[in-house]
């Protein structure tokens, strides 16, 4: 867990924090090693440990649940029509809200707290959480999306990779972006125009405006591209990143989408590697 937290803090995502570093963490280690001028081994060696400031002793911390945390939980109906009637698509449960707050799986939160029912916590109760801290958001000059490996890289003006994100891409290859583009808009807490044709929803006859919130189809940040209908955005299901396909856009965990939105600006070029 300490390695995943350190990589996340530096901006090289090893995937959602679950205490089980795997292939995604190895890729993140390699990218960090390249950027830091270290031998690129993908191994959790002493030199990389020092450069990342990995400290298992401080990998977790305590957190006291607040009234604001509880306020982030609300109804999340299955019907798109019912969703469109809400003012905000909140977290359906407290464990989802807290897991996203600390960039981790719900299972890890349960494990760190000896099986405690995180969803049933009340304001004032204290739990153990990953010590994710403040993540770095250096300025990016270019975005590179590898559609095969499902990786988003942010490069600076010297062409150095300063951030790495794991993503989901279109399940159907014909819906993948056909050419490169640029960022045209960055919107936090976006609404979403649901096209029933695109979603194959035969029971809905007109487009619906889906309210903002963490469980909106595009999550907490929309980085709109010059390719019509395409963007890089958050997700209502962070634990499924890289495991399920999108309708065509590039999907990130909400915290990664928000971080990306802080690193780029309208006009930033976006290259798609096929």
C-alpha cells in the first residue's frame, strides 16, 4: 500500500489503491523511474524507494467522519428518467464516498478497519485510511493516450512524462477516436446529455439532462476534446477502470480526472496512439 500511495502522490497512478501492487503499479514504477533518471526495472528497489519517499510506517492515518461526508450520500435511482429529476447524483453509500476520497477500494477500507461496516459510520467516528495526502499537478504541455495499453500520459514542455493515469476506452473499436485533437474545454461537476440512441435505450424517446455529481456518467470532471462527442472524464465506477469499456470516450477515476483538469488547458494537444 505504501508504494501505491507514493506513486499516486507523485502523479504516476498504480491503479486504485488496494494494497496489492500488480501490473499497473509496475508500469507506474517504470514511468517514475524514467522520469527520475533511474534504471528502468519496474522493481521496487532501494533507489526507487528513496526517490519516491516510500514510508510504510506512515502509509495509513486516521480520519474522523464529518457531517459533510454524510451529506455526500444520497439517492441514486437506476432509472435514467428518475436520475434526470435529481439535482445531484450523489454517492449511494458512505463507503463509496470515503473510498473515493482516499483513492482506494471499499475492500481496503474494510480491511484497514478490521471488518467494520464503513457504510454505517456516523459523524464523529474515526477510521484508518490510506494517507494519500496532496497529489502533484505539474503543468502539462501534451496528452498522449495509448488506446492499446489503456494509459494516459501527460508530458511537459521538455517531453518528459509528468503524470500517468490508467483508463478505460471504447469496448467497440469502431468507436475509438479516429484522429488526434486538442483540449477545448474543462468542466468540473459537469452535467451530461444522455442520448438514448447512443446508449441503446429504446424505452427513452428524447435526450435527458443528467445532473452533476460523482455518480454522473462522466464523473466529476470533463476534459472536452476537439473531436465531436469525445472527452477524457471521470467515472461513477472507479473500481472498474481498465476492466470495462466506455461508449467511446477516455474514462478515468474521478480523482485522476480532476487532477488532469488542473494540469492542462484549452489548446493542449492530445495524441492517440493506436
